[in-house]
C-alpha cells in the first residue's frame, strides 16, 4: 500500500503490474486448462484484488492495472520510460510460489529510467512517521548528485529534514547546518531547497553499515546508482546491494539515466 499512499501525496495515477511466470504453472493449473490461460486468470484475479485494496485505501487515487507477458524485470524497465517512479518489494514472493521479487527488484533498480523504490515487507517504524527524516548517501558524482537532489525535493514535499551521510573525502567546501562542508556542486543543489533542514554527517564506519543504522529511524533512504549498460546485469555495487535487501525502511535508487523530456503519460507510479 506504500505506492498508493505515494500517489495521493504526488497527485499521480497508480498502475499495478503483474507478469505471470510459467514456472508457477503447476501451482495454478486446473484440470484441462492450458498453463498460460490458468496463469492469466490467476494474475487477473490478483490484479483485481490489489486494485480494490488500493482504491479502498485511497479512494481519490486513479488505479489501473496491467497483465504483462514480458519477464517481470523487463516489463518494469520498459514501463519506467513513461513513469515517475517504480515500486517493488525487496524479497519474498509475488503471490505465487516461484516468482522471487528479490532478483526482480535488483535488476529493475539496475536498469530503470526513473527512480525505483524498494519497499520491505514490513517497514519498521519505531517513532512517529512525521518525526522521521530522509537519509541520503552523498557523493560528488552524477548519480550521487541526482540522489541528493531527489532527497531534498522529497523532503520539501513531505516537510521533512534530510540527513546526508558523507565520506571524509567529500568534506571540501562550505559548511552546512551541522558544520560539515559540501562540495561545490552539491552546495549548488542544496541552495535550490533553502527551506529544507539539512544535517550532514561524516561516516567513519563502512558505508553500508552506516546507512543501515541511519535507516532505522528514516522514512526513506536514498541512494545514487550508476546503471550498467549490460541489460542482464544486476550489479548495483556492494553498498547498494547490501542496503537494498536489508534496509528496514523503503529505499529509493536514483540512477544516472533519467528522463530528459516530459512525456504526457509520465503521471503515474508503477507497482508490481
């Protein structure tokens, strides 16, 4: 239900996608029915159930659904060309037995053309949602700058603070509220969002460990990712891969490839 809540916040349409997997056929076959028809019927029932639940939770959000016959990751990457955001789960199954979403989320995050949000099965909130900050891993790279800007924009939308975790090597320029400096390019981005409270912190621990600790009391954890040109690759780097599957809060992966032109259909969030 994270995705439909996000649609209400952003004023977007929700597209719910299901891509049947032939490996699931033995678990849904009924006597005399072809495997593909049985999978399609089961998939349509699943989409109907999720659509009803989403509409019941947020009645004002337009909800549509799509039954795709592409592979789950391929379908999502294709849809990301005309989406504001993709939302996937980080582990477990898709509702059937063999479609493991962990591999889908990793490959989707590695190749999508829009930000990808990976939501844990049971987000752990120890304090009130309104008190939570957005945590971002900061680096002075193209992907790192995009992640920083995304975190600041989300914080402005949600009236939240941003906690930026930096490596000591990034501490090169003007100090921020917490006294830790930002590189020049990051400072220019920061100046676009003057109303957002920003706290920067240097990380002495291993990056993945520091991010996971910070995520315990975060509403979002934002990471930059340089996408691979190999369409079959699922490599996100060791830090992103670790955080993606262990974070207690939703993780947003922002890649260096983003939309360069506005599409009239880019008004929806896609969830699978």
